C-alpha cells in the first residue's frame, strides 16, 4: 500500500470537507448568502415601516470586497497584539468562512473581526485574556466580543483548527535542502520569500480552492521558479503526467496569490460602507430625504426673495 501524502491526509479532514470549493461553488454560495440576507432584511424593514424607502442593498461582489478590506484590518490588528503568523492566518480564515454563512448586511465585519481574532488566539494556544484584549481596542467591550464568540464558532461549524501553507513550506524547505545541499543560500531565501507569498494568499480565495501543500508550492515557485522546477523534476522524474498536472495547479495557485495583493481603492470601500450604513439604518434615509428637501425648499425661498427684491 502506498504511503499517504500530506494532500491525502488533508482531504480526509474537516477543513477539506467543509471549506473546499470550486470557483463556481464559491460564487454560488456568496450569491445565495447575499440573496437570503436581502429577503430577510426587506422583511425586517417592512415590519418596522421602512419598506417604502429606497434602500440600495449590497451586491455579493461588494460584500466580498468589504470582507477583503477587513481581512487587511485583521492583519493590522494582529500586528497590534504582536501575534504570530499562524494566529493571524487562522483569524483571517475565520472571517472569510463566517461570511460564507452570513452577509455583511447581517453582521458588520468591524464587529466580527474582533471575535474572530480573539477566538483564533485561543484556538492556536496563544490565549489573551478578554480584558487585556479589549484594553488595546477603542470602543470595544468584553461583552461585545463574548456575545459574538458563539455565533462565530457556530458559523464555523465548530471547526476551529485551520491548516495553513506555512508548515508545508518548511517541510519543502527541508526536503529541497537535502536534495540540493550546494544551493542552501537559494533555498533559504526562497523559504523566506515563500512565507511572504503565503501571507498574500490569505487575502485571496486560495485556501478555499487548493490544499496547503499546493499553496506552499505555488508560493515557493513565486519565490524561485527555477529552483522549484529543478526540485519537482527530481521528485517526479518518471511521472511526467503527474508533473504536468501539478504545474497546472501551481500556475493557478500563483494567479490567486497575485489576486491577494490587489488593493481596494479607498473610495470604493467608503461607498460600500455608506450603502451598508443605510441598509442597517433605513430610518436615516428619511432624515437625509428631509434634509435634501429642506435644502431644495430653502433654495427656492431664497430664489423667490431675490426675485421680489429685484
């Protein structure tokens, strides 16, 4: 019987079973979450007498962009707490997974990200007391985090262990070093650069589409393409068909990692968040409408006054 590879073992776990999708499946899930939230919120608006207001709901694409933005905020917050890479990566995974269950129109990411980071620190055995955690955050109370912690865990189906590409990168580093001992400097530099590319992958959909070892190979190939081609040439010397398949996967992984480096324009984030504000606070539309009407009326009054004066 052939020995199980890391990929084989990964595919037997809950992360693969619950959180691995094709691009089509992922897009469909996001569209359904978005549509379900719109129906639910329209019903709530009608109950509260806001059904006649011109509320503009977010699209699935806008939701995804807002989550992307808050993944960046998660990275900043992990830096504030000086948390290691794997804790930050787990927190980002929690945030992205949460929004495959709920819409940002139901739970604003600025609240969920605190609960995700606090839960990730506990899950990764890097515990921070709730009081210490909230002391470094403005306008955040222990209660506001703890009341969302169960909601987040439930949305994650209580699968709190997350596998990342960092460990496979280190495994490949050791194996490549053993195969090419004379290229130790290249291998070391590739290892460090690959970790940075693996970090970029956190801000893409790569973790939903590929296994951690596949992401690790993609990151290493971006760090030193020639080295990885030589390495895979040795490992798959008599398996040309498998090597071709793997190279195709690596190429796809690299495109997703590139996607993770995309920066959202601040203007787009502000526009999306403004739409979200009125979705969550439809009564404010009445006030804005009244203010707009008031401005028009005031303008008309001034015009009449000027005409009379003339």
